C-alpha cells in the first residue's frame, strides 16, 4: 500500500509487481544503482540509469510520463525522486525498500544501460 515521504509517493513490492505486469501501465520503472549492482541482479526489463547520470539526462525524461525509481534500499531512489520533483517532474514515485525487499524474478548481467537522453526518450517498457 502506498504512502508518502517528503512529498514522494512510496510504493511497495506488490504495487511494483502490478505496475510491471500491467500491459497498459504508462509508468516507466528505472533502476538508479551502479552498474555492478545492476549486473549482480536486477528486475528484468528495467533499464539502468545510474543516479549520478540523472542530471545529465534530464532532457530525456518526459514531464508527462510517470517514473518509478528503484535502488538497493530505497534511499538513493528517494533522493532521485526528490531531485526530479525539484526539477519540475511531478509524476515520480519511489520503490520503498528497494532490491533488498524484492522477491520477484531477477536477471543478472547488463540488460539495458541508458547512457544518453536520446535513448531515454525512446525507451519503451
């Protein structure tokens, strides 16, 4: 059940699973961990956009789209959510608890590393 922390909606693992399984969901889930962490295990289909690259990729985000940020514990993704809100992106949510509480399917290795704004603009879930 979602809650709120500093103006950012916090979603739990069941809500994230629903978002990922819904073919009609317009929410884009983004993993903001480091490449090594992502390689060790990530949610299949979720692209990597490391936290420190977000400011350089801002123009690739669409203020009309909804984003859910994921990290290891929910702290970095919360910080990314707060930063995005400060930049005028209102449709952002944080996956509370991060990969530490994820009990769904995971995949190892690099699947999709978004490294430029153009790739982010054209990413489809």
